[in-house]
C-alpha cells in the first residue's frame, strides 16, 4: 500500500536510490543518516574526490546515465578500472632510472600478462582439483617459478603489477585476497572510465533533492518484530522511528563491527556471510601546488620501485580532468591503512618522497595537503568490499536477501555482480525499491558486454596476438599456415583467425628415434606433424601400432579431458612438429567463438569416427573368437 512508511538507514548512493524510487511511487520515506551530509563514502572536498572517484565502464553504466539525465559534466579518461587511462596512456618510470622507453613498457605489460595468465591457469587447476581457496600472494609465489624470470628489474615489475591490481584496485592485502573468487561473476560495462568534473558530490546533490533526510541520526538498534505503531522500530542515539519496512544500507565494515544491534539477531547464514567477506582500505593523499610542474597532459604516472610494499603504484594528475594543480597518490591494503592512520608529518614526508622519486627532483612547496581516513571513519570502517580467502559471491547474495517482509539490505556489499563500486551500490538500492514496490520498471536495463575476467583475458589475448604477429616472419608464417590449412582438424578455421593461430605454434625438430612424448605423461600440448613420419606405440604393445605422417593432429583430446598421453610417439625419421600448449590454445578458443565451434565440431567428428573404428575392430575380434 502506498501509505506505507519506509525507513532507509544510510544516505549513500544505495539509500538515495531506494528512497528516490519509492518516494516517486508514493511511499512515505524517511532516510536516517549518521553524518551531517549525504553521500556516504562519496566525499568531494576542494573539488577532488576523497572517496569514490571513477565511473568504471562508461557506456551502459547507470551512473553515466544519471549524469546525462541531470546534465552533470563528466570527462572520459579511458582505461579499464585498474589501469587508469589504459596501458597505452600510462607513463611508467623506474626508481633510479627514470621514464622507461615504450619498448620497455611493452615488455613489462606482456610480462604482467604472462603472470595473470599463469594465475588464471592455477585458479582453474585448483578448481578442477577441488583445492581449498588460497590467497593471491600464495598463488603468485606458486606461479613465479613457471615464468622463468631471472632479471631483477622484471621481478620488480611483477611486484608492481600485482600491487596494482590486488592492492590498489581491490583495496585488499594480497595475503587475504581470494585466488578463486576475487573477480568471480563480476560484470563490467563498456570499456573506459570517466570522472565527474566537479566531483562525485555533484551527483549526490541531485539525488538527495526533495528527500526527507534526518542527519546526525546514528542508528543503534533495528527491531524488526511487529510493533503496534508499525512493523519495525529503528532506534538512534536520540530518537525512535517506526515504519512498515526498513532498508539497511550500512557499509560492510559497520555491519562487521556489530555496532548496530538487530532484534531478532541476524541469521547464522547472514552473519557468517558478513564475517567471510573482506573490507578493503584505499587511502588517498592529495598534494595541491600553486602551479603544475609536471606534464599536464599525462593523466597517470606509474612508478616502479624496489620497495613496492611501502610505495604506491600510481600518481594521478588531477589537472588533466579537473584543471586543479593537484597530484593524487593512492594506496590500498595494509599500505593504505598505514597512510590513513599515521600522523600528518609521517604522511607528508612519505608522500613528498614518493613524488620526488617519481619526478626525479625536489618538489615545490604545497598550498594544501588532504588525506582520506575511511578506515578510521566510524560510519564507514573501510573503503569497499573484496573477496577474502574463503568468501564467494554467494556470501554477497546471502547478505542481500531480505528477512521476512520487513528487513531489506542494499549497498555495494550486497551486489553479487558489482561489489566495491558506486554503480553496484546504486543499482542495489533500485533492486530493493523494486522488491518492495513490486515495480520491475525501477530496475535499470542491464548493459554489460562480458564479465571482468573475460574482459581482461580478451585484452591480454589481443596484446599476445599482436605480439605474435609482430615477431613472426612472413615465410615461417606461410609454412605453418599451409600445414594448418591441410590438416583435418584446423582446415575449417576462418583464414584471418587461422593466421593468428599459426603464429602461436612453436616449431620443434626431432632426430630419428627421438621420443616426442611417452604414454602416461601428462598431456600439455597439441601437435601437428609438419614433416616426416611418427611412430605410435600403445601401452603394452611390443611392436609399433601405427605410423602417422604430415598434417596429422595428435594430442588435442587432452585439453578437454585433463588426460595423460595414451601412446608413446617416436620420430621414425627426422621430423618437424608444430606444437601448441593447451593454455595458449585455450586462449585462442576463448577469444574466437566461431573458430571454437568449428574446431569442436571437427574434434567430435574425429572422435566419433575413431570410436566407430574401435567398435568395428571389437566386433571382428568377437566374431573371430566365436
């Protein structure tokens, strides 16, 4: 009924979204906010965003749509979440060396891609084995030996890249961030990020207009047992509010603290979900100057040091977007917590040293220094949610579930597809408003192209393919292409994609009598015979079982079955084989769905034909035996 009174706890984006949608549909809505202002973890001071900053994924993002609806100016900065402005735009330097060349930057990026691919491979392997969750820090230590990196500078680069995605983007300590689930089911919008010219608060001021918001009302108790004056009772330090339903948008850190008491207590399932999820810290520090002394057109400066655990990975140029002579340093995880909680002198000394190391000279006097303190804010107790070891998106779903018909939950920590971001908070508020009103039109149209893991894998694949094509000479590519075109398995792949696939194969030469693989070995690559003949020995057979010649593909089944080699292969004469490891093959298949379907069809047909031959041979043996 439209006369219902809805109490919304919290005036962050989730609370404002829910309150506005319900008010517009005739509900009596009151918002209780502990602070003197709206916005929650959105805070704009001196025209810079101390809290939420970027619109992650511009096109299709409901925050972008809100900005356009309210004519709020934004600036597109490109990039994709972690890599502010994109790899193409970032300027990278090394301590003691200075700005690195484009070629060195490209090598660093490709090395990071190899690491991320190895981490993804380890994650899939762990899932297949039923392995319990483990931290990203442990995963990195497990895969580093596989990369074969011996150069010290490259090791420093890898440490920087890990800190960039885990610590600064997820706001999590790497020893607590989940390997299996840190980005599981996470959905992203169109490529490229944006920022508000006048800060995120310009959006908040539009959303809060016309709402009944009671400021400095610190909620202490939520009693959702039926009461004579209404169904729920919300107590603050000063007042009591009765309503028919309550939407709780408290940050995860506050829920974890237990400062707000629920009666009856939350279920064990919901409390365990709260306990398992992690609350990240992302500390920010802003150095304001009288004028710009750096490259005003460069948006992000990446600085690699020998002391990555105690140094930030990026410095953001706010002149580029806000026309303010200000540099923003940010650091997540344990470093971010230290930055927010150390004394002002320590923070200023640290930040000054960071800037001087990055730019290679003494910086001029500042006009103002500003620092965040979300980890010490009693109404936030952290920045945003991350998947801690042992947590899964199911915990977020559990947290989002209403209790009976009286108690509802919203906020970024309740969005199982987009936790840790403003659009995740905003859409969670709309979700609860739609749930209460029964009006599905409240929900925004979902526009997403892929999940985050797929997006990042596709970007890595694109860089890998481009690099392969760059280093491959045309005569070698033509030779490999002819072999693939004439093979039974790969002849159906479209030519433009076949060229990429051909560039991925590695050429291996064998002398007569050389063993290519042995029965029982773990299958890890697919072979195509380019030249010569290969003898096949089945386990237990005293003599050669078969001979295969040029254009024959062997070993492709192991990729789909995680099997061991079922035969020993030996070169009957000098031979040349094209080899492609399963991980690279899988990367190609995931990047090109059309080729995947055609290859899958060919493989199934080949498998069925072989099965038919085996059935006929078995039938003949039984007939002869009788």
